[in-house]
């Protein structure tokens, strides 16, 4: 059914057509100047230029040809040829009644559903997740919810970093610590121990230690590179050890993502592409796409015809025989296209990897790996500290995702205490609420910025219960829930939605009519901030309405029940958008 502006656009476009003009000029938008009308159409100006007529005459003709005049309380011309439209209160209420009867709240599903693979999260084995992974996870999860809601078949993949040099480093570090383990004995015939030789804490401690040593010591670095090659070539002891590293990391990651409320359909890693890599490289060599350069194999990506700017070659195989990040990305894409059947792949990854994705995408086009599948790098900016530099811990280290969420939850718990929220609830429920609200604070703050902008991580601001914050919006939902509950306790139920009787009520209804626009914009731009914007405006409109219209003490019963219906519909909208944002609403607060 669409939004108010979408429905009005259909009507006005028809009117343009009836006047012999291109219907594309019939686009209706929410008015910039509400005193002149609720909606406006500015298409008469460009249409008149093409038709070589006066814009005012064209606008007048369009107005005269407008059907469904009964919908409008006012249709007028302004300025050089703007058309202003105002709905009757009855038409507005009828629209909302229609919305209420639609389980999708007026948001139409995609015309052509696609199989969309979304690659996000992207944590690395043995490295704790940091704020960059947080952004990828939050934005990626919102996009998977949005695309699913739009009717696409979404397949999400965590694409674990498990095949690069860091794996060779860890193997060397393990050997340094425990040379006695059978994984390093080339003559060992197995079976290898089933128990992992490390915990997640060991791993997180091993990686920075060995990585620092490799930076300083060429011999160590060479050993790590050699171990990486041996691992990739299948040395049994290394594979067995590596599998332990992966399993231990994955267990921790599943727990972390679980706490974040983020899910994946596939938990594959870079290594998963291994089995296709040899054949892929053979093909690229045979077809002349791969070239030899200083002992390595590369895919030259020079500016071919219409290819755009020159790019450095994609490194396929290093001179020591190891494959790289780009190689696994190319082979993984081949599988996504051929076996998963993806028609579109979204990579939700830090803006700083833009060049990498330009290279992978161009190589994939050039070599036919991508086929007809659309490839998009959904880039995002950095999370900064108060000093404007990438966010760090107080001691200058990388802020781990788990710690960061812990901080948010603690801060929220303090605020709840101060504000007297959730008082008298059990300790367990209070903790659950603080967790949900802490996550909402972090997620909403992230999503409400356009993904490409950098933002400053300011927990104090994010966790406030007023203003444009996650907690404020959850609170708005909880308050409406509680009004509806109170009504129910008194035996009241939502009734027929009537034409608005007050300005704040009309404004709320008009705002609700914009939901499909917000969902559409978020989808089109792969930008969740449009949802956040709508949600915030909606809850503001709700507050003004609720201040003016005292639902439960309203003496006119039909009016009261209509307001209850409006409250219920508003709640459904808030719940839907919060759900799309990946934010849970507590039962009560
Ligand atoms: N593991 C990578 C990182 O931490 C992100 C992976 C992104 N996805 C991809 N297909 N390259 O930077």
C-alpha cells in the first residue's frame, strides 16, 4: 500500500499523464512549509520547461485533472507553480485504518526478491573484537533485518579471518611455548589430542606477543610466514592445531554475538575457500588473467576500457606460495555466486578497506568470478574517542567489544538507579533491563549516524533517557505498552480509528504515514540512520500528542477508544523499527 506520499504520488502522476506530461514529474513530498499544505509537488516546473509552457498553467492543469478530490481539504498553487495538498482528516484516518489492517504496516515488499549475501562482522581468530567489528556487526545486522523484511532471501556470513599470516604466527608461538606437543612432530602418526591446548584467554594473549616479536625479528617473521604456507598446504599437525584455534575462537565469538543479539546463517571463514583456490588460480593462469611478478602471481587490474581509474594489481600468491586476503575473497565470492546463488553481495567493512574491495570487485568482474552478481562495499567510518582519534582504552590499547558493552551496561545501571527506573524489580530483572538498554544505547548511537560519518564514542550521551538515544526510544515504547496495559486492566480496548480532533493528533498521524518512506530510504541507501530519524520524530510526535490528549481520562468513549487504537498502532511502528535496528524492548522499565 505504501506511504502517504507514495499513494499521493500515484494520484498526481496520473494527473500529469492526463495532461499529456511525463508522470515521473508527479512526485509528492512532505511539505517544507506546513502552513501552506501538508504535501507538495514541485514537478510542474521541470515539466513546463520541457513542454515549453508556463509552469503556473501546467500546475493549474494538473490540479484541475486531479481525481479523488474528496481526499483533499485543500489543493492550491503557490509561487511559480508549486502544488500544495492537504488531506481531509477523514482521508488521513482512512489511510491509517488501512495501515493498521496491514501486517507490514504499509511497507510493500520488494518487487523482485533477490538472494542477497551479506558479509559482516568479520572478526579474526585469536584477536578480540574491537569497535570496528562492532560497527560492522551492528550495521550488518540491521541490513540483514531490513533486506529480510523487504522480502529478499538473505544469507549472512561472518567471514572469520582464519587463513592469514596471523595463523602462522600463532602456530610458531605455540611451538615456542610447548615444543613438546605432537602438532610439531612431523613424524607423529596421530590421532592428535581432542582437547584444545589453549583457552580463548591464552589465544588473545599469544597473538599480540608474537605479532610484536615478528615486527622486530626477521627470523621470527620468516618462521611465521613459513608456518602459514605449511598450514595452507595441509601439514597435518598444523591443521589439527589450527582447528583448535578456530574452535576456541568460534566458541567465544558465538557467545559474544549472542549477547549482542546478532545472528549469522553461515559461520564460515577465509579458510573455507581453500578447496577452490588451486583450481581458481589454475584457471586464471590458463586464461591469462594471472601474471608472474617477482616470483609472485598477480592479477593486473590496469585501467581497461571503461574500467575507471588504474588500480594496483591484486596479489594472488606470494613468492613463498602463501595465498592472501584478496585470494580468499575472490575464491569465497566464486562459491557465493556459484553455490549459494547470490545475486548481490554486500560487504559491510570499514571504509579504510575501500581499495581492497575495489581490487577484488574489479578482479572478479574481469575474470568472470562475479558473473552477473552485484557487488557492493558498504563502507563505514571510524568510532573516535573524545580526542577525535580512533577509540582506544585509557591505556591506549584497542577497546574490546565485550568491555565496551560492559561499560555501557554499567553506565545504564547507574542511570537507572539515579532516575529511579525499575525500582522494586528483582535484581535479575534489573540486570536484564540494564543489558537491553545498554545495548540499545550503543546500537542506536551507531546507527543514527550516517554509516560513512565518523562519530565520537560518548557513553554519557548515548545512555541518556532523554534526547535522540536508544534508551529514550525504548522508554517511549515501554510507556505506550504500559498505557495499553492499564487500559486493558480497566476493560478498555482500542476502537475504530477516528478522524483527528487535535493538532498534535493529526501531526502524529501524518508522521506515521511516513514509515514506508523511511524504510525505503534506509534500504535504497543501505543506511539505517533513516530509520533512526523516523523513530525519533515519531516518538516526539507521540509525546506531544500524549501531552495534549489524555487518553485514559477522556470522557468521550469513542474518542478514547480511537486514541487507544492510535497508541496501539504507534507502538507497532516503534516496535517494528526497533526490531529492524536490532533493539529489544523490555516488558517494563
Ligand atoms: N577480517 C577482516 C578484518 O578484521 C574483515 C573481513 C571482511 N570481509 C571480507 N570478505 N573481506 O579486517
